[in-house]
């Protein structure tokens, strides 16, 4: 189990607009999983799931192919 401080959901939501641009930058060249995005940005996976799912819901991202061995899909920018 990771030793992390869990932030309030309101805090995570407030960060969404600033993090959205960072996620877009991560996906410009290649699709990535949530784990890969979280590792490269230094944020917990559960927060990145929230942001990626919001971007997916509003049509910014789409998943590609099948999930990896850990059950994560790769996401790419929607054209």
C-alpha cells in the first residue's frame, strides 16, 4: 500500500483545469495508460483516473485497443 496523503475531492477537482493541459502534453506523441500518466506527472493514480475520465466524458480523450495486464486502457487525444 502506498503511503500517500489523500486530498479532498474538491481540491482534486479544482486542479483539473491546470492538470488537463499537462495530460494533453503527455498524450501528444503516444497513447498512455493512467499509470503511465500518473507516474510521469507525479500524481496518485486515483486522482489521474478522475481527470482522465472527465476528459474522456467530454470528448477530449478516447481509449485505444484492449486494457494492459493491469487492466488499464491506453488513452489518446481524440481527433
